[in-house]
């Protein structure tokens, strides 16, 4: 019950601050391949910026809700982002973002709920045309079940809402 409350509070805070990212892909652990879908929200604050070059460094926290064939998982962790605006004075401005995020995950809504993952995610946001695309690589230690061990996950998705919130 306490974890659900924390997730709800984190989601409400995050909705105020960043656009929702929805992605799908797969994860691999000990030769087992599973489909993966996830939704990501975060809260970031600028810690350094250069208005002249439209570049910024951001620090914050992010929460991810992931669904796989094994069930649901909630991941949280601090996040460091680097962003750079492109074409900011044109009719179609865009932004590129790179991020790194150490993460801890918990299995949720299952009988065997508990700590399920420790690792990190590396990702990016890039506008293709006018569509903000997100791609990420997650690596770490899968802590659940008989297939526990090294895990690699890859996701590709879209940003729901403008990825230009960093430059507004």
C-alpha cells in the first residue's frame, strides 16, 4: 500500500513537469526474450544552461511503469539530462536530449512483489520530422526468479506532448 501511494505522488508531480514517453521493445535475460512496454514520467530542473547556444544540463528523478509477460514493474532513479535546441528561431524548432539514469525496480501487482531490478538506463529523444522519438537501452541485474542475472532491454517510442518543454 505504501509503494502505491509513493507511485501516485510521483506520478502527480511528474505530470506537472515533463511529457509522457511511451515506448515498446524487448528485454533479454539468460536467453529468455520478453516483449516490454513502458511509460515514463520525470521531474527535472535545470542546473546549468547556455542561452546563446540553447544547451542545458538537467538533474531530476524519473519513474517508469513497465509491463512484460512476467507482470508489472515500477522503476525509479535519479536522472542527468543534456539538451540542445535546434532551429529555435525557425517555424519548426526541435530539441535533442541525452540522458543517463541509475535505476531500482520493484515487481508490483503480483504475489511475489519486491525488489526486481538494479541497473541503469541510457537514452535519447530526437525529433524526426515533427515527431519526437525516444530510444533507450537498459542494462542491469534481474533479481527475480530462476532466470535472474544480467538483463538487457531496448525500447523505442514516442514522446506524448512537446519535447520542447526544455526550451519553453
